[in-house]
C-alpha cells in the first residue's frame, strides 16, 4: 500500500478544513493534503444559510466575524471566483427585556472593530416595509452584513489552496489516525494507504465525535437536525436585508430567485440526529412554525406560501461555540463544533487553525486561542457572552 508524507493532513474538506488549507498556503505551508470522504463542501457546508453578521457578545467571535468580511468582500480578487456573497445588510431586533444587554453588546462589538449601529424603527421600516415592528424595542444595522454561498466559498478556499500547491483527495474516507506514543503521526485511508504527517487537523464537523472516539476522546458535540423553510412571498420584496428577529426567534433573508429563506432561531430543544441518516424533509411542525412566525411578523405578505424546505445538521457543543484547539495528543488539532454559525467566521477560523499548526497559538491578541480550547468543557469554563439575551441565547 502506498505511503505518502506531508507536513499537514487535514481530515475533512468542508468550509473549515478548506479554509485552514488556504490559510496554511498563505503562510507558505503548502505540503498539505486535504482528505475528504465525499467532495469539497458536500457535508453540512452544502446546507448552510450563509448568513453573515458580526453580532456576537463574545469579543473574539465578533473580531473573527468582522475580520472575515474582508475575505467575503474581496473574494473575486482573492480567489478569482464568485462566492455568492451578497452584501445586502443585516438588521437585528430585540424586545424590551433585552435592550440593556443588546446595547452593551453593540458597544463591545464596536470596540473590536465591528461596523454596527443602533437604528430606530423608522429606519428598519424603510428597509423592511412589509414587517410589523411593533413588539421590538431596539434594532441594530450592519451595512457590511448579508449572506454568502457556503458551498461556493468552500470551493474557493480549496481552489485557492490547490493553486498554491496543496493536494486534495476526494472520495477518500480517513478510517484511522496513526498514533505513536503520545503523538499522532498521520492517517490511514479506507483504501489502506497512509499519509504520514507532523500535524493532523481534524475538521470533520458533525462526524467528529464518532471519528475521534476510538482514540479515547469524548468530544462533547451533539448532532442537531435543523430545518430551513423556503417561502414564496407572493410579492416583490425589493432590496430587503437579512433580518434577525430575536423577539419571535426567526431569521429571514431573500434567496436568489425571489423566495424568502426562513430559519427558526428557537434552539431551546435539540433534535438529535445521525448525520448519515437524517430526514431531509420538512416536517409539519416546522412548516406550521414558519407559517405562524412569518404570518405574524410580515402580515402584509398575504399571498405568501411555503415553496420548499430541507434539513441539515448542526454540530453543537455545550456552549454553542466551536472547538479550535490543539489536543492532548501531540500533533493533533481539532476544528469542529461550529454549532450552526461557522460560515460567517470561516476565513478567520482558517487563519486561527494555521496559527495553531505553525505557532501553537493565535497571532491575533483579539482572538485568543484559549477561548476555543477543547479543555474548557472539562474545566467548566464555557465560552459564553457577557451580555446574555433572554431567549436566543445560542450563537450570540
Ligand atoms: C441548515 C444550516 C444552516 C446554517 N446557516 C448558517 C448561517 O446562516 N451562517 C453561518 O455562519 N453558519 C451557518 N451554518 C453553519 C455552517 O454552515 C457550518 O458551521 C459550516 O459549514 C461547517 O463546516 P465544517 O467544515 O465544520 O463541516 P462540514 O461542511 O460538514 O465538513 C466536514 C467534512 O468532513 C468530511 N468528513 C467527515 N468524516 C470524514 C472522514 N472520516 N474522512 C474524510 N472526510 C470526512 C465530511 O464529508 C465533510 O465534508 C448553517 C449550518 C446548517 C446545517
């Protein structure tokens, strides 16, 4: 059986693994192999809503999100490819119980460079004339926000990495980590071949827990099935921005072709799922929730109708934030558990992974590696916002 060598092997060619490969290549580390069991972006990346916003109460995440905007905005120049980024703006609204933490969060976001501002209901009514805004108490607007296409973005990262010399193996499941003593020395593929490497980056998303369990790691990632609903609005919406409604707990954005993409932001109840065997079909329950929430928030859309839907899986950690961490096995770096919000930060995630590989630490003091360390769960020191909201606590 063939044996290959590389400086770095990346297991998983999703958004985060591809971004890591690209970031490594930009640091001059090109003896890298991405090993993907399907094709680039074919995992949960392909299901992403792609929403881009910086509204995080965790400063390191807000910094990662705002840094990532440069990549989204300049993708054409950087990759020579369209990544489907549509900078249509982002509006977030909260009810009265959340006004205080909301304003504190905005100030903290601005302190790390996020371009966000509080706006009044009149300004939001101009942006989303179809919305009933009566039960909101405060809004913010990010004009650099919008949405992108996560699949196209993963392809762009992988393409950019390949152009710099990174190798890509698709249709190649990794079945084993090679371990000698207390260090990882490479991977074994399903065809029996091996790739030895100084560093193995595991970026296997929803498949991570099962993948690392045989090596004694209990990775606290639950796989949660999440449905997305497409709505034909029955009217021309005009140039509306992404709207994150933290009162009724929904997000909506226009979809290419004129539909509205609806996501339910009520994540109190997790629906456990098997990433290799979940139903892709819309359920009555979510259909009803979408009809109710859209009908209430957008009463003027009297002709709106459900036009479709599908499901994907979130890889959810106990604090709803990712693990981007060197592991207690030398040479192993883990980047997983993006908990349904890994698109908007993906360019910065790749850079942090590259820093961990090369330096063992983050080179950006605003993004301390400590925040994302694997050990935080065992230490009962979760990564959570200093400005929690009532409801919608996750991902903020
Ligand atoms: C429905 C939905 C909506 C979302 N909406 C948003 C949003 O609006 N904004 C946002 O920021 N984020 C959003 N996200 C989250 C974001 O899309 C994900 O966090 C991100 O795409 C995950 O990328 P990943 O590389 O970690 O995982 P994946 O894309 O799943 O990649 C992991 C890869 O590992 C491969 N793999 C697994 N096991 C092996 C193995 N043994 N050998 C080789 N390869 C292997 C898989 O095939 C897969 O391609 C959403 C996610 C979903 C599901």
